[in-house]
C-alpha cells in the first residue's frame, strides 16, 4: 500500500484561525483539493462563519474567501498509509510541522481541529495557542449539519 500525503498549507500572514484536518480522503486526494468529497460538510459548515456561501464558489474562490476571512487550512498528518478514507485506518503517520507553521502566523488566535483524529494527533503540536475540537465534517461522521453548526460557529469569535 502506498503512502498518502497531505496538501501544502493554505495560510496568509493575516491568518487568525487555522483549521487542521487529519489527512485528506481519497476523493480530496484525487481532486487535489481540500474537502472535495461531495458529502463532506466542511464548506457548508464554514459558510455562515465567513458570511459567504462557499458551496457555490469554484474551489480557488473558496480558498480566497477563507483567507480573506482570516481562516487557514492544513492537516496534522503529513503522510500515512491508509486503505480508503477512514481516519481509523491511518497507520504509520508522520506529522506535519504544525508548530513551525504556527510560529509564522503572528495574528493566529485559534487552532481548530476538524474531528477527533486531528485533535488526537495535533493538539500537542500547537503550543500555547487556544484550541477548539470541532465535530468532524466528514461524511463518515453521520451527525447532521444542524447538530454540528453551533460548534463550528464558535470559530467566528476568533476572527
């Protein structure tokens, strides 16, 4: 089985909130885009936070809207072996240097973790910055958007 690798971070010097996932799923890897699976709720959950319907925008415009709002993206796992897309199947994980990235973001106020696996692998990597564990946006986490939205809305207080 080949190793799967995360994407480069999407950040700007003005990033105030960094959202860390675990490792892109197969649909995202195939599309070379964060949160590309059509049933992933990420873009829908962040739309009210940034005040833009991200789901209707082309991918590059979504990233621009996030950066404009002060939100950056990355993953805690740099590479791992994993059959399929389930976080539970991640093996032999190598971590991204999250601490080094955090050190380059002078306006950073919050690191939010998209799901329990990202939280488990990443919370020790961020230092003294405030953190927030979010319910996963993954379609494998079957709780509906309405049940997750309040947790995701908490990001807005840090922008």
